[in-house]
């Protein structure tokens, strides 16, 4: 994923804060970390536990800001990778069905969209709760309040397929059902099977084209959503590119 605009600004801000937190921890525990790494490489299980005590501020950075953000980024990158997988079929010699391969990635794509929606909403809720007792809460609430409904409305449009939610049961539609039938009918050496094979090839290419174009269009919309989303978070918890911590950090 190539970060741009508010998405890049927010990610860079949180990453910078996390790195500044981690550096002294690594430095203070360099010997233990080095031995633990070497034992891991050699297959030993005798290294001492490296569990430095972290402050409430460090806990806030790691568990309230960076970790859930990294999960969001991972989900976005998974969606973008699926766009690449769906465009090609590298298993012609392995006897894998093209239709099943494509359907597998479409199902994963729709599931990742559902996961992205939940993670974006959870992150907003987490930040809202973290700044609840902060003097800045009015600004935080004003900036992030619209994000919940925005994320839900936009991503639900992509997730809903023929009026049903993909996460409720295995995804299926007429195009993939048709592909499966044509593929079964194409097996054999008779002239009929060869006709079915040609029909199957045409149907597969058309179905793949439709979904590749849909994913491509959806990703543009997702990036536009993310730009608005992270712009709202920047307004809520930062000033001039610097993170503003809640005053009640010990209570977070």
C-alpha cells in the first residue's frame, strides 16, 4: 500500500511515537533480547523472559494506538493483494479449478471488507473511550462522531452481495454457479464437452473481468474513505503533526 495524504500523516505520526517508545526498551534489554533471539534461532527454549515493565503511556501507545492501527493496515494490504491474485491463475499444471480459485479469492475479499469495517469502527470507539475524560474530548467527539456511520454506510455497499451479508454463509451467486456447472459439463472427450469447455472459458474470463473491475473500483473508494477517516483522527488527537495524549493517561 502506498500511503498518501492524511493516511500517511496519521500512520507516520503513530509509527514515530511507537518507535520512540520502543528504542529505549530495546536498548535497556539488548543483552536479554539478543540471547532470546539466538536461542530462538538455535531452537533452544532456555532464554530468560524479556518482559520489561511498561508505563501507562507506553501501554496506551502500544495497545490503544499502534496495534489496532497495524491491524487496519494489514487488512487494507490484504484487500489490495487479492486484487492481484484475482487477475491471474498460476496453477494450470496443478489441476486446480480456475472457477474455484477465483471464487476463493472473492470470498476472502468480501470477508476482508467486513473485517476492515469492524476494525475501523472499533478503532474509533477505542480512541473515543481513551479520551473520554480528557479536556480535549469535545474536539475528539466532534471529529470522530461522523466516522462511525460513514464507515458503515460505505463499506456495507461493497460487502452486501445480492441482498445478503457474505459473513453469514458461504458466498455464491448465479455467475459462479453457472461456472461450476459449465466446468462439470466440460469434462470429457466428446464434442459436447468441447463446446462446454469453450462456453466455460468465455464465462470464466467474463466473470473474472467483472470482479477485477469491481475490486479495482472499490479500492479507489476505500482509499477515499481512509483519507476522510484519518483526517478526522488527525483533527481529533493531534496538532501540527504531534500526537496529543489524554491528560488521564494513567487511567487509560
